[in-house]
């Protein structure tokens, strides 16, 4: 009975979303005037990706402070997790109930909202050269640039690094690897020293894509890679893809304890393995650095180090590339309170709030210039952002940079490589088919 | 009252009789009909708006290609259905639903009936009650919670199942149960059987309790053994419940969603996709809402047929004794 209810709920959710779209979705034709003088009254709705500890209080505190400054303004926070926000955003979009301000990744994800006329053009207020725009790094602003217009407010930068336990490395007598091959070689001594060399959980599929995207950047020339993200120009026949898939399989087999069962392990379980001191390494985002070394964890900030996933020998891509991208917020183009929304986001990205965001326990390196310093942020967060800023290019997450059908094919392919049910060639063929179908 | 109305009716049949006398009852009954209709109108409206209108709308959406971002809707005829026929994941998902149904019939109908018969054959009432409770407890747990619980039981490194296998000398059987395509679907189905088994058993127990004890006593006097008694007395006399449970079980197997979402999200490599999760993924992950609507129509048609069979069975003459 419960089963029936669940499916009925899912179907009703979809049907309602579709149905509501007819009456609410596209009813508003007003175009947001983001440059207008804000009227400090009414209710402002905000969809964040800050649910759960330790992030949840950040926007709650900001909302309370903003309300103190503007008592007539009510702020309605909808806080979601990294996992749930995708569904929530799409449901709200389909039902024409997008909030005034909503979270977005860069790449194809944000482009959908821009193309659909759901993201306000913020060029007049945030483009480089404007007062607000000049507070951000230009690369962060450019990440939300489409058709020469600026649509996003980058809140924090992000990048992916191998975090490691210095004590484990010392006990195993291994150095920080300088090549992919050295990384693989270090796994056996670490295992002999009593550590799981690399903790890895891929139950949700996307952690595997993060490895793959960094390896693709190393193995496939940048211009080929960029062309392959768009189905219209994709060929997906560079030999670097197969090499990267093979390297990924080697890493899973040689360096993880879960091996072919990695798809059955939660990402958070892997994170806890490093934080708890049982794993020597774990591939993670800058946003997680302060989490794995939080008070109470076996891994302390002093014992925690980071390095970029090392480059494989003979790779034909860009060895200086790093995977990551800023994440930020869009303003609903149909919001009647767009000017107020802009004012709130200016408040959120004010220097003192940007510094708070970059500090423990939040550890989200703000995209605001000067917010991440050795004084305001933990040592590793600062070091990570420094590397991101100095990278030759930042390659956007594989699951948001390309169209959903292709991302889905990579997702299934990554799982198939881990479980050993498909060869790299078979995976690449399935992705090519998905890309061709999406043209 | 009936007599009076009957008299009036007879009068009304007389040719040339004045009309006022004729109109009174029909106006009254007409008013009653309207009044009665107004009472059920809210329920009809609710049913129409929240059940039938979405169904009709969904059918319409299955012929569209719809971009939720721009709101543009393009009529594509039967393209979504053609795509469905050529989609290997759809067929794999359908196959998983059929597998789900087959295993569920074995456990939730056949095995549950056997277990119910065993429980009901226990002489001591106290033990009977205790056994019913023990088997029913998993059914009281929500599917989401049960899914999460089994997710941790199946965890390859820290999970209880592999821990037990390794510690009783069957370490070679330890598997990444949910992490590999060969075992993931059956692992999810196994959890589902654990969860639903007690409920089916309880329903069969109730059906067995309705069988007159004289029949069992007569069988015992004739020297019929336990197993033959089960096949000659119990099975025929719970036929109605067996039919109902079979239909409900098959119908439920085609609507499975929660446990798959919680435990595997359809992975790895789409090996545990069922129609419900593939609908969800097509709509909410791949933004292909028209295609998702077409999948929803398939689920609707399958469950409609099953529901019609169910109605037919429940309207058949009941077993009398």
C-alpha cells in the first residue's frame, strides 16, 4: 500500500508540476528591473544549497541580520542539500514557482535557466567594471556569462583535491605523489601501514564523475574536451577518454578497499573514513576541507594536507587544469522583487559576510576578492583556492557541464567501469550514442 | 407512504388526468436527485480535479516535447512512445518489474500462505499471537526506513550481512550486494519481500481463521495428514484471498519506487531501474517530461488492467460453506 502511495506521490508530483505549469508557470511576463531602487518591503524567497550542518545557520543568520536592517522585509528560506536541490529546483521550475533567488551550478545547468528566460540579466549591476562586479574575481563572474551577458552571482569558488592524512603518509613512508603512477604505487605501502589508501563511495554516481572529469582534462586536449561537451560539436573519439577510463579503473582496483563494490558505498561514508583516521586519502571539494578536520574528528587541521590529482605520464591534455567551478545564485527574471533580491545578494557578498563564509566552520571560499586570506580561512582552504586561481583553466563538473542525457550516460558508464561490467570502449560508445541522440 | 405514492402513480397513468397531481412526485423526486447530487458534488469535483484531470493531462503531455525552462511545448505525436519502444533501459526496467512481481508472488502469496497455515496450526493461542506479531513487525516499518536499514546491512565494508558471512565461515559469499549489477536488483527485491511478507501472512491467517474448524476435524477423523489437509482444505478455501493477494502483489510490483530510490537510485549502471524510477529519472534528471509522461501512461495501463482483473475477481461469487 505504501509502495502504491509512493509511486502515486511521485506521479502526482510530476503531473502536478506539469499541470501547474499551465496555469502558473509562464503566466508572469514581467521582466525584472534589477537596477531599480529596491522597495524594502514584502517577502523574498530564496532557495539555497545550505541545508544541514555546518552550513545551515549561514543564510539563517544573514536573513535575520537583513531583517533587522529592513524590518518590512520577510525572508523565506528554502534550504536544500547538494543531493536534493536538483529535484527541488526542477519541481519549482516546472510548477512556475521559482523563488526570487535560487542556487545554480555553472555550465549547462545555469544555461538552461538563462535560455528559458528564468534568470535575470545582471550585466548592468555585476559585470566587470561595475561597483559590485569589481568585488569579484573576473573568472568567477565569467563562469556565469552567457551570450556576453552576466547572469549569476558567484558565491564561492570550488575545486577538487586529494586530501590526505600526513600521519598515514609518514607511517607508510610515502611522499606526496607527483604523478598518477606514483599515486597508484603509494597505495600498497599505505595499505600495509593499516590504512585504506583512498576512501571512495559512489552510491550516487557523481563522485566517480569527478575523478573522470579531472582525468579527461589531463588526457584530452582542452579544445577537444570543450567541443565534446556540446552534442552539436561532440565527436568523443579522442583516445584520451579511454586512457582516462582505464586510469580510473586502476585507481579503483588498486587503491580502494571497496573496489568493485564502490557503487554500494555512500560518499559520506568515504568522507568519514578520512575524517575518522582510517583512510589515508579521499578526493574532495574545497568546501569539505573544514568538515573533515572539524572538532571531534581524528584528523586534525595539522595532519591534513592536499594535492591535486597527479597527472598521468604521457597525458595529452592540460596538466595545469583543475576541476571545479564557482557556485552561485541566479535572480528570477520574473520576480517582482528583483531589485530587492539584488540588494540582498549585495549584502550576502559584502566583505564581512564573505569572510565569514570563508572561515570555519563554513569553509566555503568566497568568490569575493580578498575574502579568503590566511587570516580568515583555514590553511588548506586558502591553499586550495590559491591553486584554483592559478590553474590554467577550471574544468566544470562533468554532470553539470554537458546536457543531462550525456551526463547520465557518463554517470552510468562510471558505475559500469567501477563494477567491471563494461570496458572503457563500451562506456565511450554509450556516451557517444547519448550525445548523438541529444543533437 | 409507499401505498400513497403507488396510488398517485396509478392515478397519473389515467389518460386525461389533471397534470398537477402527476407533477408533484416527479418534481419531488427530481429535487431529491438534485439535492443528492449536491451532496456528492464536492467529492466528484475533488476526484475529477485531483485524479482524472491529471490522468487526462498526463496523456496529453505524453504527446509533447516540453522544455520546462522555456515552457515551450511541441506536439511530437507518438514520438515518445516510439522512443519508449526503442529504449533498452525502459525494457530493462519493465523486466525488473516483472521479476519483482514473480518473486513477490512466490514469497508474498505462496510462502506467506504456507507460513500462515503453520502459524494457525500452532495449538497454543499465546504462541500464535506472538508469531503473528513477529512476522508482522517489518510491515509496520516504512519502506524508506526499511530501505535505509537494508542499505546499511548490505554495505560492503561495514554492513551486517558481510560481517556475518565472514564470521561464520562463508566469507567467500560476501559481496558488494548493492554495488554490482549482478546482485543489486535481487538485493532490493529481498528487502521488499522481508518488508511485505508479514502483511500477506496476516491476511492469509485471517482467511484461514474463517474456515470452519469442522472441516479440519473431519479431515483428521479421515486420517488425512497435515500436508494433504493443507492442499485439500486450506488452499481451496482461501482461494478468494489468494486471488486477491496475487493481483495486489502484481499491481504493487509495477508501482515499486521507494525502496529502489533509497537503496540504489536505479544504479549501478541502470541495473535496478524500474518503471517508477525511470519515469522519475527521465522527468526530473533528464528534463524529458514528455517521455516521462509516456512511461507514466504505461504504468497506468498495466495497473489499470490489473485493477480490472482485481474487480472481476472480487465481484465473482464468493466461496460458501
